[in-house]
């Protein structure tokens, strides 16, 4: 697909796919949209970090126990979002 160059909210059509973010792009993880086991990958194809906004009730960086409202995806970074339920996800990859 083409790179997202503006704010983009993940949809169920993105499950099993990867979303590429280009200049000026950002990603929102919505609440009550996905099912347990759904996976979406996000690739930041820009020279700077991008913001992932976590509108979902609970969003964790894998290996941590702190619910995040936003995450930063590093330049040329890759993040995989695993949905544990419609209201909880875990993100692994180049995020902080």
C-alpha cells in the first residue's frame, strides 16, 4: 500500500498487513475495533520518530507494565501491535 502521510487510524482491514508511515504521518490505535489475536505491523519510513496515539483502553510496550497514552516509533522503526482483546494491546518493536 501507499505510505500514510497524515493521521491514520488503524482498521480491521489492516490485520495481517503492515502500515507504512511517510512524512507527516501518525497512527492511532482505536478502542473496541480489533479482536483477540489480531496483529498489525507499523513501519516508520521517515527520518524522524512518529507518534502512535493509543486510544485503546490499555496499551502496553512488551515487557513493561505501564499503560501508555502515546508511543514514539523510532526512525525506520518497526512495531508490531498484538491485540489481546478489543480494549487491550501490546506493542513490540522500536517503540518507547
